C-alpha cells in the first residue's frame, strides 16, 4: 500500500467541509480551552501580525483581536471560511492551502 498525499488531502478537505456546520458545537469544545495558552506561547499581543493557519471558524483569530493583535486567517475549507467571515466580519479570512504557502524567499530580492 502506498501513501497518496493527494487522497489524504482530499479526504481531509471533504471531511472539514462537512464538519463545519457543527464544528462550534462539537469539535471546538476540544480546542477552545487551549487558545489562550497557544496565544501566550506565541507571545501574541498588541500590534502583532498573526497568521492563523488552518483557522477553521476563526476562534483563534478572534481571540487574537481581543489582545489587540492583527490576525489573518487562512483556511482551505470554504464552509469554514463562510462561518469565520459571518461570525467575525472585522477579521480578514482568506482561502488557501497550508501546504502551498508562498515562500517569502520566492518573492524576496537577494541581498
Ligand atoms: C481541528 S480544525 C482547527 C480549526 C482552528 N484552528 C481551531 O483551533 O478552532 C482543523 C482545520 O484545519 C483546516 N485545514 C486542514 N488542512 C488544511 C490545509 N492544508 N490548508 C488549510 N486549512 C487546512 C481544516 O479545514 C479545519 O478547519
């Protein structure tokens, strides 16, 4: 049996698309309790730019704004993005794949 990364990604994507509608009343109970510890560990505070990668419905990004940070959420599930944008209209949420981020090196000018 060979590992097929595309099949795994497609499976994950389909699962999160389906799970989005019930995420906040189910899965979020397992993650909410760690949000402050996560933001503390990353030193998130006033004026800090934060990339909330695989942001789901945006709860981490929202908590970051409560610390006066400047988050952007990135997520590959359009259903999750719709929830995040609906619940937190003041935060920028973008569609994108965490496995295909543009490399800063690709855009930087050599020194
Ligand atoms: C367990 S949820 C966590 C959501 C959020 N970070 C939180 O703590 O509430 C995992 C999220 O990662 C997203 N995700 C998984 N793989 C991804 C990828 N390659 N690119 C972008 N988002 C991805 C899923 O769509 C899902 O919303």
